[in-house]
C-alpha cells in the first residue's frame, strides 16, 4: 500500500541530540562519566519527556545531588547545545513531502518546555500537519498506546502510515501495529525509502 502519511521521529532524525559530547566539553570525559554513573540524568530526561516541568525537575535533581549541583544545572543551561545541529537533508525531505501534498506527522518523545525551546531555533517544528508529543500526551514510545493514539486521532489506516525512527524498539512497536517502518540510520537511506515508496522523485529526494 502506498503510504498516505509519513511519521517522523525528531531526535537523531531531524535534529541531532546527544548530551555526552556537550558534558565532555564542559567538564571533561572522566568527570562526565562519574556524573552519569552517580545520577541517572537520562531518567530525568525521560520524566521531562513524560510531561514533568523541565526547569523544576532539573533544579530538584540538582538539589537532591548537591555534590553534582553545578554539573546537573548544565543540563538546563546547555540543553540547546545538546540538540544541535539540524539534519538538513531530513528537513528537506520533510518539506518535499509536504510540497507534494503528503501529510507529515511528528511522533516524538519530547518535553513540553524543551519542544517549545527547540521550536524557537528550528521553525520546522511548527510545520508538521499533526503533532504527537509525549510530554503533552503523557505517554511515550515504545508504549503501544501512543501509536494507537496517533491512529485514532489521524484517522489514517495503520498500514498506510510510513514511520521513521532511530530506535529499533520504537520501529518494532510500530511494525507490530501494521505500520510501514524505516529504521533511520542516516538521511540517505531515508531518502531512498521515500523514493521507493513513490512519495518523492529522485530529484525531489536530494
């Protein structure tokens, strides 16, 4: 079936996201390793993605770990440094799909405040035909519930959704619901898949 809508993950598909090199630059790799071994900052980020207030949670985590207070606050101060740069070809592919009249949805694990912050740097965040953002929905990938929510709200047959994500677990969850999927490993492969799906010409996919 030719896809009727294309669903994009955002982090590491449309923009790079990685806190580790930022912390390595700010405090050095050895101290960063000690910090991340002592404090589960990725779980803190997961809670933000589930809708908890970003600034409040970072500051509460810092207060709960006074030996790492200043280092934890860097997560908030330098968050945009972790979410850069855009993956330009992926953004062009999104825009080319929309130019061809193909609806494009976001399906992303992202906090409420952090999404709004990123949108001030990346205007295309406000260009999706529909947004499905974990922080607002209080559910996140790979929970089947968030995929079911998108199906209900969009009204698109699951078999007619084409979804790309850099997480194999998220891809597996979508495939289990009958979605067409593409594990994102770079924009070149994604461009090829969109051409193969007859959504873009080779010229449009450049």
